[in-house]
């Protein structure tokens, strides 16, 4: 008797359906697994045999052939242990189930038959639903993660014996349910606040503009001026994630194996801050089995690169295309995987190698040539990706001694959220969620300026020798500043403020 069990796998960001087929015939006892299994899948036959024996089932004394269809796709991971075991039990008659085709089953088995958690459960559950499979058996540790998918019955399994009893109608597993609204109501609790930041009013204003339009921002300042402190508070002023955005982010973390234990949804915007020794593959994603990198793990959130010039040049340059396009494609022999990368890039750097160029209290020990070499570690095209380039001055003692609290993150967030709502309404149906995503044609349509504004921008363009990309970024920034004020039109005042946020273009720091 041939048995068939539906299971799943993940490639890139998407799950796909695998059919586990088992046949038995009289020959030397053993298990053969075919269908392009990787090492982890090939080793599953030993885990399966021990799990069957220790769960009280008989190991068929026949030749067992396990086929993983489609046979031309590489299979990886240990989450096929459970479906292979069930298929063997059905083929040998130890389980009688006439509704096996209604289930998708996945999970890794321990030698004692218990079920261990798996990676990528959410995308596999979504794919099962799209194929009309509504009954899904997953490890109990992943049950709440899968249960956020509506219109599906999610059964969290703790052991092979429990799954066998459920399929054989001997003892049913209760479906797992989650209250999505309750999860979101408990979200967005932060232990940091912009009210903690002393002084730096101009920098906080620039960060508010960046958050309102999802603009990339580069902060340049001496050590201890507050760049890292400010960056860590940016998620506290970003709009709440929608359910669709939360699903996107949760899928990425599920695939990467970074979803917190017993967590069903990531409801706070991610904040990633990799060390400067990180490789370009770790930043963008890749590997033999493509996995998302830091720029994708920060999708819909913030990627903070502190000490930006200390990062490897190839790692920095590798981000240029993902930042521009909002996605990154990894091509491998097995196929191409595309990972999303719609993130706010926040960079922090010193003005020179010693860190004190332009500081009013400390003398810079760098030579002009040393300063140029330090800044040139970041290419012009990469600097152009930062819509906002601002100086972060050292904090004055008067500001530090001032016991009065500044504006809270809650107050700033209200303004940012209002500006984002204006943008969502303006670009409805265009797959544009913020001003930073505007294309050249969209800039022409939505960033129109009057004669006075054109004259101002034209004069600055010639005087500073701006690039076409810098010109476009100034217009997008101006649109965001106008949205923060609720102004329908961009005025010269908005343009003037946007120009002030281009410190490197205007050579304010290095003149």
C-alpha cells in the first residue's frame, strides 16, 4: 500500500508543498529516501526508526522507499521527520485514516518520539491555506505562530503518538487559537523614550522628518554626542505595524529561525544593529540555502549601522540596490529567492578618525588627508542614499543639567503617524507607503513647487553641485516636511529646511 502525506518546505520567502510518498516491499529491511534530500533529511531515517520504536510502534521489516515530491527540488531541514513517520505508519496499516489528504504535517522528531519546533512554519501554513489545506499539524512550540493564519485548524503536537492518535480518531488534539487584537493591544511597549534625550532639538526634528517619510538618515558627530541613544529611540516614534506588515516581518523571522519562543506575531517594528565586522552576505542575505540578511530582518523597521566607515566596503556597497529597490534577489543553482528590504537605514559616524573635528571642546588630531581618507570610506553613491545627513553636536552642560523633560515619543509619534496617514491616502492603490518610495514620475506629480521654490532649489543645485539623486531627495524631504505640517503644497520654507538636512552636499562639515 502506498501512502501520501502533505508536508511543506521553504525556499526564500515562500513556502511550497511537499508530498511524502511511502511504499513498502519484501526485501532487506531498510529505509531509502529519494527526491533530492539534503544531509539533514537523509539522516531522518535514523530519527524516524528510534521515534517509532520509542513511541510503541513496530518498525516494518520491509524495504521502505520514501519519495519527496516534487523530486527535482532540493529538500532541506529536519521538519520532514514527522510526515515521514506518519506515512510509514499509514502504509504499514498501524494508522487507519481516510482524511489524510486534508492535513499538512510538519515537525522534527526527537529519538523518544517528541516533536521539536521547526523554522518557517508561518510561510508553510500560508501556502497550505492557498492550496485549500485547512488542517495543519505543527510542533506545539509553533502552534501560536501558525494560528495567526485565519480559516485554518492548527493542531499543536507534542509527540508522534499524539499525532497518530489524532489521525486515527482515538484522541483529538484541540485546535490552537490566538486573539490577534489582544496581541496588538499588548504591543509597542518600549523601555526607552525621546524624553530622555537632553538637548539636540535640531537633531530630533530631523529624525522626526525621517520617521514621517521613512527616509534614510546619516548622523555625523563626535563620540558621546548621542547618536546611538537617538537611533535606539526611533522605533518608539514610528507608526504601529498593520496586521499585513506584521505578517511580512514575522515570516522573515520565522524563516531565519529568530522568532521569539512561544511568539505568534512580531508586532513592534524591528530594530537591527549589526557589528561593523559583519560580512556582505550577513547584511543582504544569501548562503547555500538562502536566508534573509540584516537588511531584510529590519524590513518595515530600522537598520542602524553605527561607526559606518568601519564597516567593510563591500558590505556597505552591497546595500545600495536593496535600499533603492526595496528588495534583494539571491540567485543560486536551486533557484532565485527574493527577500524584502523596505527599511529605514540610520547611519552613525564620527566626523574624522579621532572623532573631534569641529568639536568646540576637544582638539582634532587628524591631518586634512586623514580626514579625507576617513570620509572616503563611504562612496558618493552610498552617501546619496541618505536623504538626511545631519550633524550631531556635543551636548552642552546646561542641557544635561536641565531637569525638564523634552517631548515624549508618544507626542512625536502622533505627528509622525498623522503624516504617514496623509501619505497612505495620497498614494492609495499605487503600492507606495511613504514619500521615500516615490519614483521619478511620482515626484513630478506629487512634489510640485512654485516659481520661488524652483528658483531657490535651482540656485542651491548650481552652487553646491548637487547630483540628480540629491535633487530628488530634497524634493521628497520637502514633501514630508509639508505633510508634517498638514500643508497641501510645498513652500520655499519646506525646501529650505530640506536643504539644511544635506550637510555633506553643502560641505557644512568639511569646508
